[in-house]
C-alpha cells in the first residue's frame, strides 16, 4: 500500500493544530507550554485513515517565526502539504515564508485550507480566496484546490478529506530498494525500552534486527523494535512516520539532525556542492563567503557559502556554489536544503545537493562549472561515471561509491556493469569487493607505463625488464599491492607489456647486445663452456677479460638474466648448455639406478665436490631432486 505523509504549513494562530484535530480527532500539541500558550512550538505527529483505506501520517509544524527551524525539521519527507490560511487574516508573513520554503524543497502536491471560514462573510471570504490565488502564482500550489473550512463546526472538513484522498493517488510511489535513511526529529527514553528515535523514513525500508549507524559519527546499533503510527511492526517503509527503539544507545548519543542508516552506507562531509537559488522576493543578496545557516534534513548547521562563478547572488538568481560547513553532516545527491541568514534569521534561499562528498573547489573554473552542469542534469549512471572519473587515482571500490553516492551496492553493481559494457570503465575484482577506474584514467596509466618502460629499456638495454615491484612502486604505490598486480596483469592481457618472472617489459622489447657487448658475451661464453663443470667464479671470469670492468659486469648480468648463464650461487654460474647436459646425465643415472650420491654425481661429471654440491643444491631448490639422507631421487 502507498505510504503518504501529509504536513501543515502556515502563519501562527491560523488554526493548523485545530484543523488536524478536526481531521483526526487527535491533539498534536503535547508540551505543557504549548497547551498553556495555545501555540505549537515543537513538531506534532498523528495519522488518520482516508476513505480509500490508506493510512496517512500527519506532521503539524509550528507557525511562529521563532520556531521556523522546528518547522524545517518537520518538512522533510512530506508528500502533500495543507497550506493553512485563516479567513479573518488572509496571507501573512509566515504564510509566505512557509510557502517559499516548500517551493525550495520541491514539494509536489498540496492544497489550501481557508480556516475560520465561519467567522467572515461571503464577500470577505471571496476576497481572501482571490488574494490566496494571486499569491500562489508561480508556486507548486498554483491551481491547487482552495477549500474553506471551519474546524470547530466541521464545515468543509469532509470535502477536505476527499480532496486529500484524491491527491494521494497522484503521489509517486517510493522506491523501497534505495538506501534507507531516517532523519531524526526526536530522541527520547522510554523506561524499560531505552532510547527511541522518530522521524520520517525518506527512502528504503528498515526491519527489526537491522544493524544501523548514527550519522554523522561512528556509533552503531541494532533496531530492537519498530512502531509505525503507534503500532508495532516488523518493517517500516519509505513514506511512513517511524519510531525505532535502538539497542545499546544512550539518549545523549543521538539527536535531532542525526540520520539513521545502514552501517557504512554514508560518508560524513564538511563540504557540499550545490545548485543555489536566491528567493525572488528576498530583500537581501547572498555574498561570497557569507556565513549562514543551513537546514538539511532535520539538521541546522552554520556554514559559509562559496559562490563559484560570481561575487554576489541576487534575488531570483541561481548559481553553483560550495557550502563549507562548521560541523559534519551526511547527505545524498538530490537532497533539498534551505539557507537562512545567520542574523537576522530569515529565509533567503535554498537548493539541491549535487555532490555530497566533494573536494574543495576553485572559483571561476570553467571545467568545474561544466562538471556541475553534468551533475545537475545527469542520470544515476552519469553520476556514478563522474564519481569514478573524479576518484580513479584512488581506485574506488563498489563499497566506496555506494557510501559516497548513497546508492545501494546492488544498484552500483548494475550501473558499473552498464558502464563496463560501454567501455567507459575498467573493473578489477579483489577479495570480496570490486574496484573501478575510468577508461580515460586507465589510458593515462597505460601511457605512463609505456613511458616508464621505454626510459628503462633505453637506460638498461641488456636487461629483460624492470622489476615488477619497482614499476608498481613508481606508478601504483598509492594503491594496494595486489590491486597493482591486477593492473599490471590487465596491461599484459591488453598486449601492452610482457611479464618475465618478476620483471616487466614492453611487449615488443628484446634485449640486444651492441658490437662491443657481443664481443664480451662471446668471450664469456668461451670461458664458461671451456670451464665445463669447474667454471671460474664471477670475479675470476671478469678479470680474465681486458675490458672495462663495468662493461663486463653489465654483460655478465645480462647473460644471467637471459639464461645464457645459470647462476647456482652468488659467485658461481654454469653455461646453460653445460648445466642442461649435467642435468640430463643426472636424470639418466637416477632412472637407471634409482638414486645418486654426491660422490657418484661428482664422478659422473668429472668435477670436484664443490661444484657437484653447488649443482645438486640448485636442483633441490628447483624441486628437480630431493635429498634423502646421503642420496638424491627425482621429484
């Protein structure tokens, strides 16, 4: 069944609370001071059943200008608004301010209840309705029903209920698959139960037993029980007024302005990228870096407005801006907000959040303005692609993207798969998560790798490649080593590089000896082939050649790396041809005799014990042979 939240708005003493009592039979003023003074100070909540069978939640907001922040905390999540205007007074200052707020928050549906209609004559009532009609032009209530009522005598109440019921048919269905978020408007303690929070569930659904976090902050809890409209239920859905009993949380650990959401599903921020609107009827302008009050969800936060393309924002104008906050908050792209002057406190504008976790922005940057335009108009897949593009250097995971965009992980998976099919991103799987980078960033990374390896090959023409660890440290040192390996493997799959054991080289690179190096190589080969199974140590071989020592060492190392020489100890190597012949002799002997001893192998090769031991221990390390007491067998 569709869940609907109905809210009131209007000037003080225009009969909002009395009207709700006429609709529901229940009193929403609960504080002693409210009853004594006859005005609403805090938010009031109740519900009533419509003729269609729908149960609608009702939020009664205070009308006094001193309590506007309480009114703002109640507007969040409203589907239908009843703008209340008293027939004996007509449109008043708070009527207009409430209407401005509702417009800025993009409330879609509503109607006007002209209360106290029994206290005025027909002509006066007609004039008031004409004035209301005029005031509603250009607002979301333009053309909406205007219904005269008397809450005390019941006049027009039935028609009001029928009209509300029809409007509920037009309210868009909620998406229960979204990340659940409950902005807290009340927190209190019930003896024997502990801490209870209330609010309008603005997205998703909660169920008993869900693990949740109190944002901003790190406090976590479990939903012990849920009530909707005063009745226990196992689940609560977006569009319902909800009371949640939180396990293990003290009352002073959760307050109005906090948001209850799944653990790790959101990320706190001190900055917000926004599209900002200044009210056309405002008597003030918004100056760059002006200190103001931000009303977001149920929170009130002091902040400064940084205008990104101008010095001042005049009434009726809009621009892109960054809000720099004085305390942390959480939000989602698309959330609406209100701003009021720091002092005197009056509503001047509001807007929509474009990025809830942005970096610090530079002013008058055309690229940033274009990015904001994309964020304002883009579909979810565009928003996800933009986030990946902006954060590719950090290799964001699916979990990171979900937390920053407040889009459920399963939807991020679908959106990234869509981007993958369009070749917009590159995806890597590691352990229990997936990491993504934009294709443009991967292309940059590829160019950097090619450049780095080209330089390395130029400086080290005889080496088969750069150590994988060295390449990873230079270009991928800012990410997890295993993730860096996945990137290198991807470059190999794309035919950009080749991997030789622990080294990386460009795909077409082949080490080449110049004339002098070829001469040295041939001389060294002669030495090691003649040495057979009693080759000289490295220093001895190098000293036999009348070339610069550095040149000979470079060629020697290249021969080791290319497998022309096989190193068995730090100082001892055999020519590959000699090494392979010795190995074949060993294998044949063991196959014929079952095993071989050190002395048998020494005699087989016609060498000394020292060289026979070095070779046998190398075979053991390579898992070719296995030593059992004084014999070796083949593995």
